[in-house]
């Protein structure tokens, strides 16, 4: 039986990724040790893991995660306050599939979409 999922996304620079997710998005480090080339972060009930990929061409990265939330407006406002750049094609809006969504790109161009059922 499946109980959880923890996506793994590529990162070029562990320090930069860690700083962005912790300082801008409010995640925290959950690694019990500092593993070289690997990072585990969490916020509320979700985790995202990152693996080092130094040769990643960010503009060609297709890494994506869809994160469901029950407080989309509050999350959006917090990110705006923290100067997180909202993806130009992913502004906060109601989608035809009845989700309120917005998207951001992390430093490695992983697309992170946040959505809430309406």
C-alpha cells in the first residue's frame, strides 16, 4: 500500500538550493547527516529531496512537482512578501480543472506548482 511520495529534483548547487527553499519558501532541512550531493527538505507534511547534478543545463530542466495546499492565498502572499518570483505563465488563477494554482521556478528551473481545489 502506498502512503507517501517524496519527489527527487536535480540541483546544481546544494547551498543555493538549500538557501532558496529555506529562506524564500519556508522549508527546513530534515537530513540527519550532511550527505554530499544530496539534500532533504520539508515543509508541513511534504518533503522534497534533491540530488546533485552539476552539469544540469537549467534552461533545459524539465523537473516538476505539483504540491497541493489548503491555504493557496496565504501561501501566495507569503511568497510575494519573500520576493519569490512567480512564473510568468503561472500566476494565481482558477484553472479549467477547478484548481486555484500558481507556479514558481527554483534556482535550477524546477517548476513548482501549488494548487488548491475550489
